[in-house]
C-alpha cells in the first residue's frame, strides 16, 4: 500500500538520515527501485515529474502500475508515490489519480501567490491523506522542462511557507538539477542553516542529488535534510549499461534484441545506483 511521505520523513529527520526520492520513467525504473528498496529494507519515494507522467500516458496509469507492481512483487517497505515539481493543475490531477504525496512548485510565482496556492493545496492534500512538499527559491538547471536559475531561498519566505502546514520543504541552497558544472561552488550551508533556524523541525528536501560529493550530502543531512532527490544519475547509469550491451554486439547474439534482454543491463545498473544512494543517505534497514 502506498503511504504519505510525512511519517517516513519525520522519522528520517529525527534519526539523522535521508530517504531517497528516485524518479521513475517507465516500468523498468519502477521495478528496479521497488526491488532494491525491499531488498535493503529502506523506505522510498518514487518521484514522477509532469513530463514523465505524460510519457507514461498519464498519472492514472502511473498510480495503477505502481500499486499493482507493489502487490505482485510483495513490496512491504513504506513507498510514497510523489509528484515532482507539480503545477497547480498537476497537483489536482495526482490527488485524483491516487498519488500519496505531491510537490507543489510555486517557486516561480511571486511569494504571495506561492503562499496562496500552497495554502489551498495543503488543505486539500491533507484532507485526502496526502503529504505536500513546497518550494522556495528555485533549484538551478532544468528538470524536465522546469528551468530554475538556482537562486538561494530567502529564510523568511521559507518560514512563511512552512507555517502553512506543509509537510516538507525544498529550499534552494545552490543545488542544481542534472550534472554539476566543474566550477560549481558547492552547497550553501550558511543558507541551509539560516533556513533551518526559521523552520525548526520541518524536514528539508535537497533536489539535484546527482553528483553532490558525499561529504556535502552527509553535512546536509546533519543540518536537517531528510529527503534527497536523484534522477539524472539513474539515467546516466542506465544509458551507460545499455550502450555497453549494444557496443559489445550483444543485441545481435541469439535473441539479444528481445527488449527484456536489451533493457536488463540498464535495469540492473539502476539497482546499483539506488543501493549506493540508500547506503549513503543512511536509509538502509529503516523500513
Ligand atoms: P538530479 O536529476 O540532478 O538528480 O535531480 C533530481 C531532482 O531533484 C528531481 O526533482
């Protein structure tokens, strides 16, 4: 059964570890992440961007697939199905489709409008038993068409949004979606500390988990980050394993062109990346 992400993230914050949000793109991604979570007895959040939702033919398909897969695979660890960087309309669609958690990304609106829309969605999400993530200060780079300039969050604005009763908060601290440029100056821990001082015990979310050095991840967790989003890294490992398979000519040996064989190395590679992240985030055995 899908669960809201509230309880698992409050537990993570108290226990000083983070739960990974791994974005899903198709059946293989979903299966690899669910099986790894079960094997490692780790709670997990499956992230679905609006673009990925559309690709999978809609949020209803995604929710039905995830729920059925959990049943067929006997997944018993806590799993939240979460809309990633949702629009106002997308949030309503996911609530209707049976998601257990939503992110409303109102960071591109003026703060008053972000507050107004977040407030409305918190009320509805909570009435329906879903958790809600809000965002202040946009994350840099591009996530499936959502482009952010990477500005750091204003701690006072974070407090205003946190006070609306959101369950966890994404605050920009210099993090970027996708690969980090060589001249990236690193996470702004001073901003993270200032945000934490304003929002208290609210679990904080670190987007752009791909390529952040291990010591920065650990420091961020020690300063209140309880959810870390990873997407690009699974895409890179999937692509690399698939490329190797094809370059070795394996798709042309026997029935190596069978999609179940062709996609198997990539699916296995994702399991490795997810395992690595769960170990680093400290969520192994916390189900
Ligand atoms: P990366 O693609 O950089 O891992 O970021 C994922 C993310 O933050 C999804 O919201």
